[in-house]
C-alpha cells in the first residue's frame, strides 16, 4: 500500500512537472511590470529608473496624451517598453473621481473605443497586435460582460485584470488570455512587500504581473524608493527571473502551452 501511495505521488509529481512551462535561458520565473493611466510620474520617475536598470515595462495608456508627452512615450517605445491599450476615455462605474461613466456604454461602444485607441497607438509607435487592460479592472459595461465580444472582435491579443498578492499564474492551460490576473498595488507598498511577491512567483516557477499607477507621484502611489528597491532586486536576480513586457511574456507562455497539447 505504501509503495502504491509513493508511486501515485510520483506520478502526480511527474504530471505537475510536465504542466510547468520552461522559461527561456533556464530562468525560473517571469515578472511583468505594468503601469496604468499614462501618468506623468511614470514618465518622470518609473521610466528613468527602468532605463537605468535596463528593464522593460508595459504602459497601459489612455487618450490622455498630448504634444508634450507623445514624444516621451515614443522614446519609451523605442527603448523597448510596451505601449498598450487602456481605452481612450477610461470608462468605469460611476464614482466621484471618475469622469466617464460606463453605465451607458454598450459592448459595441467600448469595442469601438478600444479600436480607436489601437489606431491612436499605431500612430504613436507604429506597432500592431496590442494588449489591453480593463479600466478599473471592470470586464463589464452597461451591466454586461464584454470579454467574449472582445474575443470575437479579435482586436486585442491579451488582456489584464486585477487581483491581489496571490495573483501568481502557474496553470497556463486554464489561463484565459483575455483574463490575465495581476497584483493590483493599492499604493504605499513597501519595497519589501513588492520583493516578497517576486519571491513567491520565483518559488512557484510561474508568472507574476505587477499593476502600478503612480510611482513617486500622482495617485495610488508607490514611492520612488520602493520602486527602486524592487528594480534593484530584479536586476540582481536577472539570471533566475525573466523580466519582460506583458505581450512578450504572454506570447511565450501561450506558444509553450500550445506546443504541449
Ligand atoms: Zn486605469
């Protein structure tokens, strides 16, 4: 009986090992750094820190771009950062600080808006095949879920939702590429808290996605110091951790997953 239990355990272990994705260059895990809402503190603090650490991030932009910031985003794209889609107007359920109510939206209206933003981003960086983050991490507008409409329309490759510090992705077979969870930082997180999440992802062998807003300014702010500490840890552990953009991480994971089927 004991032998049988051991055998079953081993079998289970082998099956689990098979499900795991092998990351490039023998890396153990993947970390994706994402930043929402096209904030000035991202241009002024986050991007300079990323550039000096030679790390790449993904920036979910809205239509809040102007003649001053567009050249800065263009430069970020040329430096290898990903510019991604967060709609033009950021529609969400009504709150005091949210100017665009999503209650009156239809699925068609938001899909059209996402398509307009795709074209806007093409004008900025000349790239196609965009990724997306749901405004306020809400997957519905006007009381209806629009994830399947987005899937049918085919204008977005991968989409990010929210989550907490448990948003570590290990089961890529079950992962819906249009519902990819992330660790939505609530602001004022310490460097240690951020690094703890990375360590958890490393131990799992999977993928972890950070969702930042302000860095050293703006709102839902993580301090410049905490962000710097996180980047220093990532840089030190580059041999074991693949730090890449949302699109590249997902392209790799989906391809590796399909090859297994
Ligand atoms: Zn947002």
